[in-house]
């Protein structure tokens, strides 16, 4: 029975992270921490590293904390939580940073309906360079209106 709970916690955490990405982006990145996120919309540097990457570091630290609680405090449910956060981080990095923003030159020729919809939705988001008026949505689950033929 614990295996079932473990899987449910892992999946629940993964999908909850999509909500957290949307919430963090709308209310924190385009809110009081815009100074960290601004360089993602307005390239004012020549570096591969962006101040915006600190958000990724924050969630990595949360995941690592869960692993440490599991390992040293024997809190069993923090392992699937930590792995759920890690899995979402890998999915987000793959879709957002590698596929969309091409920080690594991979997946350049992907042209299926999902790839086109994700690119279209993200382009709409980056249409506005400022803090306000930016359409916000998750990274893996975007509104169906972007998935046109």
C-alpha cells in the first residue's frame, strides 16, 4: 500500500509543480522579484547564465531538502516529493530552456502539434517585454487555443 501512496505523492507533486510554476511566474517573477526575471525577457547581458536561473536553484534546494529529510530524518514521503520536484524541473528545463530557448542546440527540428503549440504559447508570452501585460500559463500544460493545425 505504501507503494501506491508513494506513486500518488510523486505524481501529485509533479502536477502541483505546474501550478507552482504558473503561480511563481505570474505573482513572483512578474511581481516583486521582476528584477531577477527581467533578464529573461530583456537580454541585457552576454552571459549564458541569467539572474532568472536563481528560481531554478531555489526549487532545486527545496528538492534537495526533501532528499535530506528522507535520508537523515527517515521521513518516507519526502522522497517522492523531492523526486516529483526534480522530475518537473527536468521536464521544465527540457521544454523551456532547451527546446524553446535553445540554450543547448537540441530538438531544433521538432515540429509536431505539441511542439508548435508550446512554441506559439511561449512566443505570445514573450511578446511583451515588460513586467505587466504578460499572458501567463504553465509550461507543460498550456491552453488548447495554441494547438492549432
